[in-house]
């Protein structure tokens, strides 16, 4: 056998389909104020995608409200339906969406939104812009000083900053709370879900640990994790799971009890009473 390589000049290639958006293929009417409010709302990615999906399914069909299943939302935004359900519930809780029965729609009263910026832009005041710009410009001018311009007379004042800039540069940076979002979700969602309020410090630590493990596989946010737990807790309380009212929140989290089998709604058992009747002749009758 000979080692010969054969070139495949002119090999057939599958054409790449190109899709161009056209108004003729459909469009929806949307108020500019809604788009502006959504852009500066600070909503997480999944919630923002769910918001646009609701626009598409309501305004896209000239409707104010409609029933949109979690499976439909999952197909539209390419995320798991449980994440879609959590994000939709969060939007209803933040009053971005309104819900009537199984139908969901847009809350056009932007002032009622409970988002990061409440649906409004936050502009930087002009005095603040000038105050921040002056030190930055002075630093930039000092950095542009070249070797040729540094004479012996200027040697002592080379790269000298103003007293204000020196004071600002010496200030120790304030430590940021990297768990702020996680702690907020624990406080506002999980801790208020209805469980026994005991051992809050241990529960908060356990919440952080379990959220990190859950996020590594689901890629979800702290709010989504807390909402998932809150739904599980509400279900178990509603179905009166035996002993759940005495369970500590930290034990619930460390034991990952949300993975336990959920009690059915018909868990209440009816007691069957038996009655025994003995006749005068000596016969025994069992009544059930």
C-alpha cells in the first residue's frame, strides 16, 4: 500500500441558512417606557428573558393576559422549566407581572415595580460628575509627564498629587460583603417561608453552603434557590407533614430535606372503627 493523500477539491458543502428579521414576519407593539424600565430594572438574566417571553405571548397576540405554561417558557428561552417557574414567581412578587388565576400579564404601572431601580433611571448629578472628574484628570496629566520634561528643578515634585487625591488614595477600601445577595435572599424569602424561626445564624450559614452546591449544577441565582425552598416548605406545611413544624431550618438545609418525598394532599388517614355486637343467643356480629 502506498501513502497517498487525495485532495478533496470541490467537496460539496451544506449551505448555511441565514435568517433575517423582517417586520413582514410579525411584530408587537410595546410602549417605550416599558423597554426603558426593563433595561434599567437590574433584573437577573432569567427573569429578564421571562419578561420578554410574556411580552411575546401577550402583546404579540394583542392580548393583555394569557396562560403561558412553564414548558412553553422553557422552549422559548432555552432554560429548565423549574428555573422558568421560579423566575416567573419572582416577577409576580416584584410586581413586574400580574397574575389572575393561571393567566399572567404585564404590570404597566411602572411605579409599583419592586426591582433594583424601581423601573426608573438613576442619573449621576452634575456636581458629582465634576468632583469625580477633577482628580482623574490630574492623575492623567501627571502620568503623561515624560523624561525630557523632568528637569532637575522638577525632580522633587515629580508625580506629586494634590492633597485631596493623596488623602483619597490613602483611604482603605471598604470591605464588600460578597454574600450580600445570598443573605438578602435568605432573609426576605427563605426565613419568611413559614418554618420554625430558631437558630437563625446556623441556618444562614447552612443556606450559603447549600446554595453554593446547588448553584454549581443549576447555575441559578440565590433568589431562585430561596424561592424553590419556599415553595417546598409551603407545600409541606399545607399538607401538614408530620413533625415538620418542629424541624429546625438549619437541619432542613443541612439534610437537604427538600429532596425528600413530598406528602400527598390526601395524607390524612381516616380511622376505621369496629363495633362488636353479641346477641342473646351467643352469636358475635362485627359491624364495620
